[in-house]
C-alpha cells in the first residue's frame, strides 16, 4: 500500500492532458481498478487522512484531528500527531498482525511506536526539522524509534545513511524507496505501507500540475515501479494499492485569521525573554489546517465568548475579499466527522489559505506557498486517489467517486481480515 502524498487522480487518469510520462501508474487503469476521485476527511490534510486510510473511520473516531497538535500557548515546538498510541481504533497493521501476517511500514504518518508493525521506520522529526535534520544525533533518534532494535543500523551498513528528520524532497523519497526495497528483500512482509511525500512538497512550492510537480511525479513513478517489481518478486500474487491523502488547489491569498482575534482581545500577546511574540492568554483561537481553521474556545461552556466569536466570523465572512467560503457550526462539523471540540470551522475558498501572520494585513496576496489543501472534503479539488491491481483484482474497472473510509475495509478484505470499527462498504474490486 503506497501513499503518494498529494496525488490528484487527474495526474493519472488524464496524464496525456498534462504531458505526463508515468507508465507505471497508468498501468492501473487497464490492469486494475481505479477511482475517479476519493472524498477525503475533514480536514483534508496528511495525518488525519492517512489515519483514515488505515482505519476506515473519520478523525473524530480515530483521534488524529489535524497534522499539528492544538497548541494555543505555542509551547509544543511544532509537534505533530506522530504517535500511533493516539489512534483510538484498530488499524490495518493491528488486524494483519493479529492474523499472523508480517507487517512493515516506512515513513507512514502516525506510526511512531506502532507495536503491531514488525518492521518499522516511522515518520518523525524534531519540531524545527520537518524538512530534514542538521543535528547528527537525529540519526540515533531514528534508529531508536525504528524496529526491530538494531535493524536500521544494519540496513545503513548495506544502503548508506537513512535521512535525518523528514526529507520531503525527491531525494527523501529515493531514500524511503531504497530502504523499502531492502525490507521487501530481507524481511518479506505480507502487508506493507509506504509513504512518499515529494509530490506534496513540489505542489506546495510550485503549485499543482506545475512543471516541477509533474517532474517529481515522473520520478516517483519510477520508484513505484521498483517497489512493485520487488513485491511481486516475493509473491506474484501480491496486490498493489496506490492511495493519496488529499488533492491540491493553487493559492494566491492568505487570510491571517489570528489578527482579528488579537485585535478583539480574544488572544492576548506579549514577548518572551528573547523578545519573540508569544501568547499570554486566550479565550478563543484558530487551529489552522491550511484551507480551513477550527476555532477552539478556552472554555467551551462560555456562551458569551462563543457569541463574540460568531459575530466576528460573520463579519469576516461578509467581506468576499477575505476568501471565506463557509462558517461551519458544531452540528455540521459533527456530521462531517472532524474537530469534535471545535466551536466553529472557518472554511476557505480554493485560492485562499489560512495565514500565520499576527500583525500586518488581514489578507496577504503573497502567501508562502503556491498550492495547498485542507479545504472542505466536498470540494472536487481535494479529491485524492485510489488505484489497485494484482491477483484477483478486476481489470479496467472505474469505481467512480468513493468515500475514503471505504479504502481500509477494502484492503482488509484483500488481506482476509476485518476492521471492527470500519462501517463503510468495501469497494467492488474483485474479478
């Protein structure tokens, strides 16, 4: 099960329209089954989506609500939901392991200390090292959280060093692929998850379907070909599943949502001993997920603050220049399975992202990225991918638009196991 982070289905289903040369991924259209689009979860960002892909349930059920933890006082050093212990329901790793199927994973989100993964190199970095560490001790850190104990060091003797932190560029994916191939050769797992992240990085930096993103996917296509060859060499009956977590939209504006919260006194700021801006107290604060933000109350029972926030958001949404598509109330948030404790969700229009500035203009016309995700799952731009081929899989079957929660029970069915918490029907992929 290979995740190509940020893979919009059109990259594959309409490759010719974009001048793409991705022969390996194109094989799935004739030799397997594919979705025209996968509706992601709320929010449509990497960690909640990847957890739904291996559990079959919404974030409110599995517990991974966003990429980064909610950190209203800005004291967590950029911590994300790294730890598998935060997942509240059974995963594909769990049910496969219990069934006696050997499991492996390389760089899958929310996999640190996943005790049902027999061979594990998790995705992890220190707070400031998301794009690759510079502290040489980070190599010891990766070895310490990989398993079995000592395996990463043995692999590095054959393959050279693994990455420090989390290299999100093409070279990082080449490293992930090299170590995944070694695991396939020497450990021969029955179920393996692999996360390749460089397409997402290219789309953030240059935009979806940019020349740079297209070239990145062509490089990833070669890596996928090597992984398929290695897996089928182990067992010709192997089934290959390609997934992605979300789509992408081009971005040209950022709404710096914290600014009106500061101006209205809902967030109080000051300076720390180093002179940096810090939050000293808060009554309500946005929790950004790129294309939207959950609004969290310090005291969820504080009705006066709730109404003050509602008035503030209504006023912001009334000005179309702010790029707000919709303000979600708790009942609607619950229906969509995300942010169970949020008072509101501010959903942006494609083209607008949630900015991080705390001073200056409310709306910036030069956001730090040219593409992003995190928007409402109903937006077609957020559709992700599902492709499957191998032993017993139908050929050339178009599955249409599917719910992301259907993928995990489908994979479980292929493995001959079941996920107790997944309630969505399996996809019809069998011959």
